[in-house]
C-alpha cells in the first residue's frame, strides 16, 4: 500500500463555521467555471482548486487510480493563518483539526491526518498538541516554513518542539507562497511558487540546523516537501561555511550534512535526476512518496515516478511506504 505524505484537504464545514464566527478573517469558496478559488479578506485568492480538494469520493477514486492506499492529509498552507489574531488562529486550527479527524474516522484505512497549529501563539499551539495528540490517526503536525515572517529557530517556539517530542509527533514543514521571504522580487512568471517555495524550505532547514533546533531536540523528526527545496544540493557549501565561518558554527554542533540523515524528504522533485541525487544525498530510507495532490503543481502519477527510478526492491518499497511509517507516529497497538 503506497503512502502519500504530501496531500491537501479543505473541509467545507470547518471553513463555513470559521467564516461564520470571523467574517472579516475567514475565506470564502468561490466557484468559477470548472474550478474553485478561496477568496481571503485582504489577501490574494488561492486557486485554481480542484473539486477533489473537498470532495471525498473524487479523492478516493483518484487515489485508486494513482495506486495510493493511504494519504496523510494536511490543510493547504494558506490555511495556517499565522497572520491573524491569536484567538481566531486557535479556533481556526481547532475547527480544521476536528473536521479532518472526523473524516479520518469515516475512512480509517485511507485517510490519516497532519494537524495544524496556531504557531502565532506558542502556548496555544502546545495546548492544541496536547488536545489532538491522543488521537491515533493524527500521525504528525504540518507547519509553515516561517511563522508570519519569524524563522523556525525562534526561541519562543522551543516549548512547541518540546511538546511535539513528548507527544512523539513528527513535524512536516510546508511553505506558504503568501509568506515567502523577498517575495516582492518574485511576482513575475509564477516565481513565487517556482523559486520562492523551494527557497523557503531551504531557509527553514538552514535555521533548524544552524539555529540548533535539531541539536536540542534529537528525538524530534522533521520532514520537508518538494524534495527539501534547494537544501540537499548545497550541503557542501553549508559544510564549508560551517568549517570556516564562526557565525555558522556558533550554535550547530556538527557539520550541517550530518543532520540531513536525520531528516525526511518527499519525492516531489518533478525530475528523475534530481530525485536520484536526493536519494544519494540523504539516503533512500529518508525519502517518502509525496504528490501535492490535488494542486496543479502535483505529480499526477507519484508511484510511477518512483518506479521509473529502477531502485532496488528494498529502496523502492521504502520510498513507497516503509519510510513513511518510520517518519510518522506509529499507529496505536
């Protein structure tokens, strides 16, 4: 059974309930011709969105066609809502998490959950970890690559990392193209996504390594979408800088490349050679199947893309399923 760790979900009941409580903050789902958009107050709309983002029957049929047995679902990153009032942010996370868990309860063998956290309020994020952490099909949490412009090595996030480690919940890091550093220079040609998104993953990985988060929390597993952005392909430069620059060595206790074999990465590189390099760099046991379903930037045949690598049977089995089970929190029992 192939396990897709990079897929997205919008639950309309959670969307409607939040918009009813916070009409000035909640997005509205708008239908245009044969697709949908999420229209956010004061922000660019998200879209186009396929109906399968919220239609479960279509999703399950597509999973069968892609030969994916299980998706671990997370909200689209626009739904992190780190920029809104902390109380509203906590309510947004709670509603989305409860709705996703309820869907998993209906389809326990096909749908599991990465929960979202209100990271703009770290104490509230810790409470949400404690609230949802007891559900067996909550397999981890999904967070952004920054928290409304704050990098992931920020001291105020330390209690969140500690709570996640205590709950044995791994961290799945996904950038939001509406919160890309230097985004004003990326407005043309869809560069916000094509360049900004992998750059954000790279920056997040650098902050977690050089900022000592991985050093301080050795038992906490971090995973990254889109093959880890540009980071796996610049480890030599990072190691060189760590060796010759005191700024780079001030917190990180080991050369950066040593941390890459503690992290996990999805297979979504859109390119055979890039994916082969990723596997050689981090070890195939740290690469997991990821599709980005159901966005237009998704890999439509993720299992086939892995099979075409002609890996050993053990490595292929790992990428398609076993490595995900090593990354995710184990199912109870």
